[in-house]
């Protein structure tokens, strides 16, 4: 029994036909149209119909950034696309031959890691996706946590610094401002300005026209450049403190880190673990979680959306 997963990203839309073991059977990819709601819907409809054609696909899951309602039908808000209180599920279901659910993209990715990736041996997992921002997903007692209104597990907007840096969400001091790819660039730029251990960061920055790209900071960290490692230590220090608070609330067996920034592996996990242990409440009196890197990376959104759709279809 197959299901279809669609992942609407800021730059591209990915679609896949996925089997019950989480394996992608066929896939499609297309650029995201600029802010055009109708064009976007048509692309998603065409993708679902093309992927479903001639198969036993039972449902389609559509992952999108932003807030989705508790019935997985309405997109309350999504950045980059002009969807505000958009009844997306009804709009899509009238044009495709399978039931549809809508899911937050970080939730879909987290579910994929829980079912088929780095969290598959756990019952309780927290995933933090470190990209431009910080995405979150929580699996508790083998169930994806959505909250009472469907907008739960926005872990990136947990306040970690009172009266801290302003955040795009309208609040301030969110972990997204201290533990994201943008924060990493900020730390690296400050180190580059100071010279010393930041000299290679400064050299790379001037070669890139004055801009430090995340992938360049990661490449330097993988070469054990002391400046880049220091930037990752600063990032990990904040993320580890956030994980200590999350651990006190959720008691997961595993923290999974996804997103491009996490691809440096232990160079990020080591400082996270260190900060976690130094700030963990009641350390030594309860089992400690594992810290691991996500395994599915770019496919997590489509695989998770498809699996959640399959679970939904089975319950109809
Ligand atoms: Zn925020």
C-alpha cells in the first residue's frame, strides 16, 4: 500500500510515492511559484495525480511551513505563500482521487525520522531542524504531538533569553535567534571581524563578496578551523541549554538534529551535549537521552507526509 507525500518548500516543491517501509518509489520536483496561490495549488494537484496514476496510492499528505489547524485541513498561515485561513484540504480533495491531509513541514520531517530514521528505536523523540530558522517536532508515546489547536511543538520559539533579540514571530529571545543557521552566520561574522582565530572565516567572507554562507562555515568546521569550530560551539551552547529545558518537560530518549547546519555532525553535537549536561535539571538522577543527526535529510518531509497520510487513510 503506497501513499503520496508532497513537501512545499520556499524554493521547490517535492513530491514522492512512498511505500510502507518509507522507501521512495518515484518522485517529482518543481520550483515553487512566486507567491501565486492558484498556481501552487495546481502544481500540487498535478503532482498528486501524476504520482498516483496507475498505483494503489491510498492518500496524500501535504507538508507546508506554518500553522495548520487541528483537523489538518486549514492552513492558518504560511510564510512565502499568501495562504491565510486557506481551506487547502477541501480545495485539493475536490481535484484529486485520494483523501488528503495537511501537515506542518517540521512535524512531517520529525515523523519520518521517528518511523524510519534516527528516532526509529524510540517511543519519545524531540527533533530540532536547524536551517535558516529552528523547526521542531515532538513525538510522545509514539504519537506525533500537535497540541490542542494544531499549532504545537514550535520549539524554535521557546524563549531562552529574557528581553533578547527580536524574532520574526513578534516575540523576542526565541531559541531561533540563537540556535539557527542565521545565528551561526552572526557568530562567524563577529569572529571574522575580530581576526585571530576568525582569520580564515574573514578570508572566505571576502572571497564571497562580503557574505559568509552557512555551507562555507560548515566546510571550515569540517577542516577543524578554530574560528568555525568556535561559531559552532556558540550555536551548540544555546541549543544544549534549550534541550535541557525540553528534556525536563518531555523526557525524550533521543534528540534528533536535522537541517543543513546539523550536517557537520559531532562538531555540533559535542557542544550541544556539553551544554546540555551542564544545565540539565536533576542531572544524574534520571536516564539521559541520546543526541543524533537526522538520517533522511532532504527526503524527510515527503516520507513523513506520506506516512501520516497512510495512517489517516487507515483510520477513515
Ligand atoms: Zn520567535
